[in-house]
């Protein structure tokens, strides 16, 4: 009589373990250790020193002008940054930029080292700095700068700040860099390239297309995992159903054992 009951309890334990693993995996996919540089495809709600939900895709129409944010998370004593933002020039072009965000939160005036706009070659240098002598470094998370793109053709393009190998020799030639108030590189692993080696998060822009998830509106990743509530609810309901079934079977088997003169489980 014990084997069926134990099997049901083993099934319940397995489901619980899988649920815990699924929850851990979801958190690991969205959580990043250390400083992160990323692209927010729809920056509504972002401020200089705070971020709303991070959107990984936006769908626009050909001819539209729209904004994306280059953001930073969990940085310490930042005084200078640069990022080479790449995109498909057959789909987008950069028409404006604004670096007056994170570095100017304390009232400092940031030097804009960005390339001129418009830019339509698919690689845009976006950069800003404040003098280290002023002591106006910034820590925390927020918007490094905001880019305005114009959609120039249908298609889907990744917008990214990842390092770029321009001469195709297998080594990146240009890439993002951050400096602190000691003029030291932030999140650089002494690998000789002087580029930021922390996490970099890309975004997509779909022109006259839907985003990859099938939606015409932005797909967002909330740092609080609020977007996964329905998955959590589904797992919780499944676990509750299995546990209830296990308890019912166990009670019936226990009753049958007692009626048959057994000792029970």
C-alpha cells in the first residue's frame, strides 16, 4: 500500500523542486551582477537617476521619430562614459542626442563628446564626461543619455552598445568604457582592450513589423519580475493541485489499510 502513496508524494516533491528551479532560473535571467550598460527601447518613465521597466523591443512605422535610452545600473563614482551604439542604417538613423542626464544629476555640466548628428552609418559614438576635479561623480542607476532615431526603412534591427570588431580580425576595436573619479576604468578585466567587460543589454526596433513576441507594442522586462506573475500563479496552482491529489490518495490508502487490518502508513 505504501508504494502508490510514496510515488504520489515523490511526484509532488518533484513538481515543487521544478517550480523552485524555474523561479530561480527566471530571476537569474533578469538579474545582473555588477554594473550593466543597456538600451531601453521605450524610455517612458525613466529619469536621470532612476529607471522604469526596461523595454527590449519597440515597434514603429517607417518615417517615425522615436527615442531610446542608453542606461546604466549599479555604477560607482562615474565621471565619464562612452558607447558605440550600432544599428542597421537601412532601418534607422540617429537624428538627435542628449547627454544631460545621469552625469548632470548633481548639477554638473557634462561635456558632450558624441559624434555629430544626423548619423546614418550604423555606428554612433555617444559620450559624456564631467571634470574629475569637481568631485561631481555619480553612483547608482539611471539614464546615461537619450538618442532620437528616425525609421528610414522597414525591417528589424538590434540596437546595441557591444564592442565592435571593425577589421574582422576576431578582436574588438572599439567598445564602451566607463571611468570613475580616480580616472580608473570601471568593470574592465585587465584583458588589454580597455573596454567595459560587464553585462550589456541589447534592444530591438521593428519598423513596419511587430516585435518578436508578436506584439505591436513594446515588450518590457520589469526589474521586479511583475511581468511573470501569471507564470508564478500557474506554477502555484499546479503545485496546489498535485499536493491536494497526493493528500487525497494518501488518506484513501491509509483508510483502506486500516480496514484491511494493516498498520497504516
